[in-house]
């Protein structure tokens, strides 16, 4: 698992289609700091279906940065 405190905006070098996966959001607090945790569970074709694949724990600052970037990116759709 990774704790993300800040995102770095980059240009895509190469885009390819990705498989879809199930995901969940957990709201947590540890040592007085709140986090939003994103967990993915891999594709339905995975050998261990339902097993957590990846986790990212966002701090408030990282979440606010993500919301701002996402709002700007999807504006006008």
C-alpha cells in the first residue's frame, strides 16, 4: 500500500485500453490523520477473484489536488 501526499501531473507517453476492475473506497483515520483509500480488485479473469490487487491511501491534500485536476479535466462534458 502507498500513501499519496501529492500528485505530479505528467503528459501521457502512450495510452492503451485497460481492463475494467472492481474497486472500493474506504474512509479511515490513523494517528489523527484522515485518509481516503482506494482499493482495486483486479479483473474478473484473475486467478484469485475478489482479492485486493492494489491500494492507494490519499491524504486530504492529495485528494483535494485530485478533485481539482479532475474537475478541470472533465469540465464541459
